[in-house]
């Protein structure tokens, strides 16, 4: 089996590559410019030499079609595109082009190649908007509240449409937040952990956060890539919510991280209005029961275990 991972240099791409290599796959990973990309996450996992890296731009149809024809993968995982909700407010056009446009290019290219391909698309819980007290499932209407979420919602419905209109084996995993030591420093969970480590080591800095009352379902990224593979290796293509089913506040996450280092978080955290987004989701709750019933998948680590693993990895 051969898998093509678009966006292999990111957190999910690296963990997915490792998972597929362990299953005996030949893994091809793409980056916009493979010659200039460091593939740091693959290096961190010690698998860079086992992955065939190639250049491909998802927003360039000709590039996508050439790559699919040349490598003839059995499975394509679309993990490419802009990944930051906050940055999407500053770069909305690039966000839409890389996510929605990139997904459309991949779907169209798959239609034109003379080779059966199963397609996974990385969706996002951001599409649901504020879920309140009712956990979101696969039938919950989308109410996106950021350019990133709008782009992901568009990509989601394109996958759904191509599955129905052309019979493609195409799935979207609507993933809730999932973390790991491979998260870039700009993500709030990694920012919290790294700052707490420095403070524990003697730094006098403060941790600046925006709205700590937001609530999220945080899981462990290596668990979630197994769900991606499971979606493409079941009988019928469909979309799935992937999450732990447990939601906690950012304040809870912060307090637990600082607790790992024997620190009182309230002494080191300052709220910064400059970090507030134009619109934000207050509560994100998930119902991942369909994934458990159909795919036999469930998260192995909840938020408390995620915090321990992230702190141990960096300290």
C-alpha cells in the first residue's frame, strides 16, 4: 500500500507517517518546497529517511494532478493548508485558497487519474461554532465563526458532494483539538507548557493569555491519526467526529500544567485583551460515539494525560 500525505511536515502529518510506516506502507509526503523544508517533525520522530518527500502545492491543480499520476497512491490524506484560527483573521484569502481550494484540487485530480484512490480530508470542530451544552455530532449544523472555520466548512461539503456525485471514497474527519509535543509554539497549549517550563527553571516572565474561560475537548494527536486511517479502511466512506468526549476550560488546562511543576498559575498568568479574537468559540463539546460504533475507535488519552505527556516531553 502507498499513501500520500499532503502536509507531512506538520504535527498530524508526522504522526500519521509514523503510524503508516509501522503498518508497512510506502509513505510519500508533500511540502510546497521539499528541497527547502526541514521536516523537523519527521526528524523528531526519527523517520525522515523512511518517508519519500516530494514538492507539491495543493493550490496548484497541475502540481496536484502531476503528483497523483506520478506516485499513484492508494490513499491520500489531505492535512495541508493554513492551520491557525487566529492567523486566519489576518490572512483570510490565503486561508480559503489553501484549505478550500486545495481540497477541491485534490478531489478533481482524483477524479481524473486512472487509479482508485481513497481520500481523507482534515475537517475541524471549529465548523460547529459554539456548541453550548449540547455535544456536536455528525448531524450538528455548522456555524463557523472564523475564516479558518468557513474554509474548513467549505472543504467538508465539497468532499460530501464529490462522494455523492462521483462515487469517490472520500471522508472528512471532524477533529476536535488534539495536541502533542510537536505542536508549534504559537498554539496556546504549547505556549502554556513551554512558558511554565521556563518559569519553573527560574524565568521571571509572565504568561499572557486571552480568554481563559473558553472550553475545549483536547485529545492526543497520535490517537487521532489512527482514526484517519480507520476511516479509509472501512467498507463505506463517511464523515466522523473525532474527539475524547470530555471538555474542560483553558483555565483548567493552564492550572493543571502549572501544577505539574509545583506552581500556582494565578501568580504567573496575565490576561491580555490584545490576544482576544474578533469572534471566538466559548464552548466546544463533542459526541464521538459514531466513530466508536462504526470504526471501533476511541481516544486512549484524555486531557489530563495529554497535559502530563506534553509536560514530560518538554521538561
